[in-house]
């Protein structure tokens, strides 16, 4: 019985780790470029960008430290009774940390 419990705990832990790593990532721009380039590219993809700054370096000379998901808002409508449901993303937010 103890072996069964141990196996269950191990399997649960592995499943949780797998699901944690499977979270979708923001398509953050990569390679050389300024923080302003990164912010502009994310805004062109439809994200509302919130910038967290360390220091007073202008954004065109700052570097991106991290890009993190924020809240995504959506709504689901059917239009007419009996129609298929349609989900529309109304707002998506991303946090950009720069220094």
C-alpha cells in the first residue's frame, strides 16, 4: 500500500511539473535591439504593454530583462440561439521589465 501511495505522489508531481512547463510563452522579440523595439513589436501584436523600469535610461538605450504574461480578457458569444460559440479576445496584457 505504501508503494502505491508513493507511486501516486510521484506521478502527480511529474504531471504537475509537465503542465507547469507546458504554459504558453509570450512571443517576445529576441536578438539585439532596444527595449523600445521590443515594446513596439509587442504592441503591434495587440498587447497592452506595461513597462517596469529600473533606472532612468531612455527606452531606446535600455535592455529588456524579462517579458511576462498579464491578464487576458475574452468574451464568448453565440450571436443567435443555436449558432456555434465564438470566443473573442478583447484585451491582452504583457509586462516588460527593462533596465
